[in-house]
C-alpha cells in the first residue's frame, strides 16, 4: 500500500499522479470530488469523516478509514491534496502505464 512505500517511491507516485492521463483516473477523480465538499481541491479531515459516515460499516471501521486517509498527508497540512489522493489510490497497472 502507498503508506508502506518508501519515501522515494511515494514522491515518484505523486509526480506520476500529476501527469497521468485523465481518462484513466476518471473514477478516482469522481470519488475525490464527492468528498471535496467545498471544492477546495483538498480533502479536510471533516470531509473525510463525513464521507465515511455514508458507508455501511461500523464505527471502528469508519475511524480506521479516516485515520488511514489522514496518513496520506505527507506534508502534515491537515488536508489531502488531489495528487496525494491519486498517488495513494492508483492501481499498480495505472502508474506502470505512465
């Protein structure tokens, strides 16, 4: 998973995410946009919490999901940027094609 990759690989994935073909990430973009309530281009913790509330999972699972998403923030800004989200959610096939 993205969180267990070494720092160099995470940086490389973020660079690829910035340049990836838009058609291959339409589904990921839709997911991101559905969570980005204020259309800021970033997902704040509150937006993440609201998004996972809509899932049919238990409270512990929701808390775990939010925690994992917060760990996608390598800069510690308290938000997940679009490219950080893409880098973490791209499949191996997607980034190897690029």
